[in-house]
C-alpha cells in the first residue's frame, strides 16, 4: 500500500524501468538468460510468457524495484510481520 502521490511516482518509475529493461542493448543477453529458477508453472506456460523455455530475469528484477524505489525516495515504510504460534 502507498499514498496516492507515492504510488503515482512509483508507476512512472516502473514504466521507465520496463523501458530500460526492454531497450538497453548492453543488458539484453543477461536479462534474457536463464536464472536457473525452478519451473513451477510448467514449460508451456513459461514459453507463452517469456518466449523462452525458461524464466528470464525480468520478474526477479521487478519484484525488487518497489523496495529500491521507496527506500531511495525516503518514503516511510512499515513492515508487517506475521508470527504464527504453535498453539
């Protein structure tokens, strides 16, 4: 969750990040390479999504971008920690 102003800034940031991932020539080989991630959704689905028989680095980069964005923008971040008791 984020305040509307922060979320709008993040949306702009993520759109620019996707443009960079798609267009920076010097990272294309690396970003499309096989990260050796266990195929959990099936090879056919992976092939439909990525056009390759393996995951690419796109989702792994994407999942880290919110933290990078909000920390570098010094937005207040709260963490939720769910502890499960064995009771």
